[in-house]
């Protein structure tokens, strides 16, 4: 209309109100977005390392024979040379750096490791946020041979307390994988996962562990992957479902 000027601008109050709403929405949604991005990274890290370990295992099998012919010793043996021979093959083919453990009474000092490289102490938690305990707890790399890949992934190669057993059941050999190494959250089921090697001619590496597999292995616990659980079977869930929906 003549003599009137159209109102095209917002008032300062309206702008402030809008910015306030945007800020509140961002504050509510950004943590979830960041968590989803991080979780996708952990999932991809597990899938990548799972594939790499299987490929390397297949290569070692071609050179040394099937796992049911591999010699190894319990982790507190006076002579761990048989186990070290297996680990040395993984170190070679993974082009990894191996570490020594400094935990008194549980140290495994691989003869092929640099004697000056000790594994840094890392405080791990279970998926539910509590400290672990017993065989399911931290320090996860005690009684194992810790190695670090070039991308920073930390892997513990573990042999059972008794021949033919591991922390987790009857297979002879297992892997603890921290997909982002020293970085947090250092939490089982988020950036830390468990795999194990079938002690037979197949040489298959499996994610720890489904309910049915837990029953076959004679384990007391199968599904430990959930918001209020320890998280030790999350490798199976992530590999099977391809995501973290817990």
C-alpha cells in the first residue's frame, strides 16, 4: 500500500529467540551425532582388523600348517618359545611392533621384542561403565603378547592358562583388540573387542561369542553385549549386525 513500508527484517528479540532455540537443539542432538560417528569408526576398525587377522592367519597356515598342529605353551611356562614362535609370525606378517609387559608376576617378555618397549598401562572399563574383574576384567593385556599395528591398533595375543584353553573357553588362542590403541574410551564393547582362533584345521577366527557358541564352548556366559552388561560378546553382535545398536 502507498505510504507504507513492508516489514522485511526480524527484531533483535526474534533473532535472539531463534538463536536460543537452535542452541538448545544443537546441545541436545550433537552428543548423539558425535557418538554415532565414533561408533561407526569403532565398527569399521573391528571389521578391518578382523579381516586382516584372518588373512594373516591364512598366510601363516600356508607356511606352518593348520592351527591344530601348532605348538604352544601356557603363559606362565618357564619356556614360552613355542608360543613366541607363533606370535613372531603374526608380528612379521602384520608388520607390527611388539611390547613387553611390566606387570609383576604376569610379564611375558618375548625374546624377539625390543627390551626397552614396555606397554603403557591402560585403565579399561566394561560396557556398563564399571571396572572389570577376574578373567573378564582389566588389565586386558596381562598374560598376553601385546603388539601394535602401524595404524595404532593394539592387539593382545593370548594363550590359555591350560593347554587347549583361553580366558574365554576351549580354543587355544584368542585376540584382544583395542581398535584405537591408547585413545579413549578404552571400553569393552566400544573400542575393545575379543576374537578367538578355532583350534582345528579350518583356521577360522571367530568373534566372541554367540549364545549358541558359548554353549558349545561350555561357557557360563553368552550374551554379555548390552547397555547394562560387560560387553565382552559385542564383537559377535557388531560383526553380525554391522553396527552398534546397543
